[in-house]
């Protein structure tokens, strides 16, 4: 045995012993979670409570003394809770498919991997799956840091009876992929229209000879490229792995800090955590100063606004709906007062949900 192996051997034995202890503790935790499930089942309580899981992770991050980083703590315990939750009832999560999309990655980042994924062909299908009970929750992209709001998601949130019960922000890293790992014989690059827009400068500078073809998703682009050597795809790591493609060039997005925000939809309404956000849809009559008066209650009661987005009301007139995210839960005292005044001022008012803020 080499000197290195001699020094490593006792440390490896220590790690093996610690792993056994961790496994025993995880089993005890799982048994306790099952007991909680039995009690909750008797009261028809929901299996997944995002605000409770957020509180668990936050508390552990606060008492963590290292060397594990906060993000590592969150990732580990999210999977632990996901595995324990699956013992009670495995959750079905609808997302924009096919397999390998960023939406699937967002679902796994939020719910953990111990779920049943339900890939859907469109955002409309995601909402329909949740509304009809085929899935307990759905996850949909709502805005991108480079390209702005996802208009169809905003329209569906307006019309759907579902609530927002969570959010997840995902770094978006686009790669140029092909079957061979080079561009020999490739004539066209495929991707979702948003991805093509997010990479347009890089594409114009580096591969101006390639035609650009928009498809339903980046994962669909990867699937097509896996079967056609004349096609390259722009997609992320999940799609590359799922369809066995090779990287021609990594991270071709124009914005190195490109991110997409996803929201979780379902019938569940979150309780306050002290670190929440509330999403609203509002409209006002077309009068001078109407928008100013609409926002005045927020300032009056000290409620911060995190996001303000306008969207045509689709009535054939020059009317708009305003999508607003505010800090706090609808049950918080200051938010209650602000919302009561907003309801009186707004021509249209809808609370999309209060949920733990990801930031």
C-alpha cells in the first residue's frame, strides 16, 4: 500500500461509518414522516406544503456551521424531503415537455427527483393537467431575464382558477449541440424561439451560415438533432444527456447571467412564512392618473413592489392588465390593508397567490 493509500484508508473508514449513521438517521426521519402522513391523511391534509419545506431548509441553513454551503444544504434536504414525501404519496408534476427541457429541470429543482413527471406539449396542457387533476402541481416559465415575460403564461394565469404556490429561478445555459460534436454537414440550428432570441448575437457572429428554425421546445430541438445529422440544436445539459448529443460550443447565450423564473401552479394556497411574495392582476379605467392611484395604496402601507408588467386585455380596446408582484403575504397586516384599498380602486382585481419568495 502506498503512503497516500495508508493516509486515506482511515479517512475512508470514517466516511463509511458516517454514511452508515446518516443512513440510519434518514431511515428514522422517513419513519417519522410516514407517521406525519398517517395523521395528515386522517384530516385530508395536503402531502406537499411548500411553505413548510421552505421553513425547514431556512432553519437548517441558519444553524449550519459549515463547511457545507447554504445551496448545498438546500439541495440535500430538498431531495431528502422529496424521498420522504414519496413514501406518503408520489406527486405528479406537469411541465412543458418533452423530457430534457428546462421546465423539467425546474420541476426537479423545486420538488426533488422523487416525483412522477408529466411532460406536456404546451403551456395550455400544463394548466389543463392540473385543473383536471391529472397532476397535483404544474410548473411553467413566467419570465426570462433577457427576453421578458412569457405572454402565454400570463394569459393562462389570468383565466385559470389555479393558484401560484411557489417559484424557482433557474440559470439558463444554452449549448450548441450536434450528433457528432461538430458542424460537418449541419445546415440548420433548431431551438425554441426564446432560445434563438437569447443566442441571436452569438449565432450571427459565429455561425451566420446556419438557418434558424424555431420548434416547440429546446428538448424537441435536441430530439430532432439526434435523428438528423443536418441539424444542430440549442439546448441545455438535461437535453444533451437525454438525447445523447455532443457539445459543439458550450454556453452560447448572449447574456452570461441569463435566468428564467418559473412558477408552480396548483390548488394549494400557501400559509405565511415571513419571506413571501404575492402576485396580482389588476386593471384600471382609462383615466388620467389611474395607474398612479392604483399603486398609491402600496406606498401608503409600506408594501414593496417587486415586479410590474403590462399585458393587453384582449378585448379589442386599448385596455391593459397589470401583473404585479409585491413583497409579503396576503395575510400580512400591511398587505391586507393595501389589498383592501386596491380592490376598491381597481376595475379588475385577481390575487394569483401568495407563496415563498425564491430570493
